[in-house]
C-alpha cells in the first residue's frame, strides 16, 4: 500500500510539471497566459486529477481563465497521454487555488496589527 501512495504523488508531480510546460509553450490562448499550476491531486484509480491553479489577475479574469482551461482540457489530456506513459490518463478538473490570495490577505492583516501596535506604543510612551 505505501508504494501506491508514493506512486500517486510521483504521478501528480509529473502531471504538474508537464501541464506547466504545456501551458507555457504549447497553448496560445491569451486567457491562459499568466497562470501557475500550484498543485495536482490524483485519485487512487488515476481516473481524475484535480489541478489547482492561480493567476495574477482579478476575479473577472479568473473566470475567463477557468473557461479557457476547460476548453483546453481535451488537448491537455491528449498531450499528457503522449508525454506520460499511464494506462489511464486522468480527466483534468481545474480548480482555482485561493490560498495565495488568502495568504496575502492574512499578511496584510498582520502588518496592519503590527503598525497599530507600534502606533499605540509610540503614543503611550
């Protein structure tokens, strides 16, 4: 059982690398220009792969990016089948990764709290 666990991680990592390469060099869709693949999770039977992505753009462009990825998913899957030797090439499910936005928001809150505390200490002295 542990061997299968490690294999699924290796497959997910390989899919992530290959998708990043294809999105950077083979896909000409302008909606997919500033995209980063942050993680890939493969199901136990390798039938599905959740592909987490993030972009630099705003919420409206994120929706366009997701539609562009859905449109290109067939091409990406067939290209994966040529690059990775698997019995079953997983169906790609694209999910927007909000962790970077959440991290930036939390960092902003921390910076504001520190600045407020410094201001209070400055006024109290």
